[in-house]
């Protein structure tokens, strides 16, 4: 069996590992535009000088030998031909496959702001080449604007602070990290960044980039008419899946990205998908889980994504630990919300009909283990006879005659 994997990030690499575990004799070919394997989740550490390229690498030093994988590095895939079971690379080489995994990830989306795409001092924050450009710019420029205050944006801001740059944040939403945090938890971070000299604009977009004769951005015009002087722009506000090369292949995509089911199967036989290329859940743990499921299916063993609760984010900006699970900002009045605050911590749990649907822990994360078990086991918390924040393992775990844990609803 010959397995071809497109993409060498979280999904692609973990697919290699799982396939080799399940099929010791199969041939594995890994194809990637990247020449190195590195974690995009910690690119800000590279920007800030905390890690070098070696410490960004998340695979074993002898990865290729250990997993008996042929790695065609520095080569992008430009087309897939399902009818003959081949992929085409940018240099014209064609590689045949028995099973194909598409784990090509995503790329920065430059928003349709007047003059922004034409500007030369605009970059994303998705790969090592972006960070190299930013590091070089930081030597001579000082007015950096970061567009977007999501997780990637805040990683970028943190990295810039490490190299002595005090960036400016512009975010269309009403507060920082709106997908992960509520307004209260977000304000803790906003105040901490403000104390570091970070200028912040929320609830406002950008209508125009003002360029000089060399196509360099010199200022940005906000949607409310205000003008921000800047000499460098970093876009972190959105990504788009790398699916352009699938055009004309017959492989189904939608407005988000590549379509595949809970087993990893796409619309084409023997072609599978995993990770950010779906455009649905661009976080590392989901990419890893999906790749393991897809690899299992590819090797002839059935598996499905059954995780009811995949959206989890942990962060520790400026020494403030925070974890977010699921829906932190419920829409509508049918959800119940419980909050516990102390001087150094903030805890919020969102539940509906006895099931936890979202939570925020900030400052003190000691409750996160119990909380994740309540979620993973879908325990009806209305059955537990004590205050929600006082629940411990003994309230939902029992031991049977075989010394196995179980939960018994009354």
C-alpha cells in the first residue's frame, strides 16, 4: 500500500506516525511546500527569540528514518488527478498513490481593504517566512499595526513585545479574543497589554491603507474616520484553506474548505482530509485528532471523530493563564451561566439542560481537569447534589467490583 500525504504540519506529521504504527510495511510519501517541520502555534517564540528553528521542530531528529517516510520537501502540490490516482507537483513531477491524505492547512487572507493588497510592507503571520520578514522589519520600523485580535494576533503581539516593539491592535469585534473569551476575561488581557504600551482599537474596521510612492503603507484610515500612522502591517484577522489546487479535480469543497466526514473520507474514493484545510476548526488538537482518524481509516481500520467537545483553547499571555472551552458567549436566554470570582481568578460555566456547553477559567486553572471530565463524559450536572464549582471526582466517579471507574446517574 502506498500512502501519499500532502502537508507537513500537525495533521500530516501525525498521520505519518499513525499509518506507520498500523501498517509497518506500507510506503509513505510526505509532500510539503515547507522545507522544515515546525509548530505554527509557537511562531511568536521564534519572533521573540525565545526559540530557534530547532526548538520549533516537534518531530524526532530521525523522523524520516524512524517512520520510514520519503519526504519531498519544498514542493507544493498543484493538482490532484483522482481518475488516475496521482498528484502533480509544482516542478511537473507526478506521484501515484493508493491512499491520499490532504492536510495542506491554510494561508493568510488579506482583507479587501483599499490599497492593502498592493502594499509592500504588509505580511501575514502563518509561516516561518512571514516571521523572518517581521524580524527584519523590526530592526528599522516601529509603528506596527496588527490587524486582528484573535489567538494568532495576540501571539504576534506578544512576540513583538519581546523584540521591543509596541504594536497597535485593530480589531473589528468588540473585544479581544471574542471567540474564546467573554468581555470580562478579555478586559484582563486588554488592560495588561495596555500597561505594556500596546495601543488598541476595538469595534472598528479599516477602510483604507494610505501608501507612499514606493507602495509602502504610511497610515491606515479606520471605518470611523480616525487615522493611524504606521510603517508596517501584520494581518492575522483571517485564514483561507489551501484548496485552490483542487480546482477541476472533482473533490468536493464548500465555502469553508475541503469536505470530509467523521472518518476523514472526502467525496472521492481513497482520498481523505484532516486539519485546517477544512476551514472549520483551525486548532492543533483537532488537526491531530482528525489526522489519527483519517490515518486509521486509510489503513483499513474504521474510526470516527466522536468528540462532542472539540473547541478548546489555552493561553498564557503576559503570565495570565486562561482556558476556554466551547461556547463562552451563548446567544439567547435558554442557557444558564454560573460565575465564581476571587481576587486572582475568574471562572464561568455555561450549561443547558444539565450539560456543560462552555467555560472560561482565568488565573486559577486547577478546576480544568474535573471540568473536562464533566464535558467529555457528558455528565448531567443537575444530578450532582452540590454547587457546581465544588464538584470533585468523587461526585461522578464510582468504582465497580473490577476496580473500574464508572458514573451512575440517579
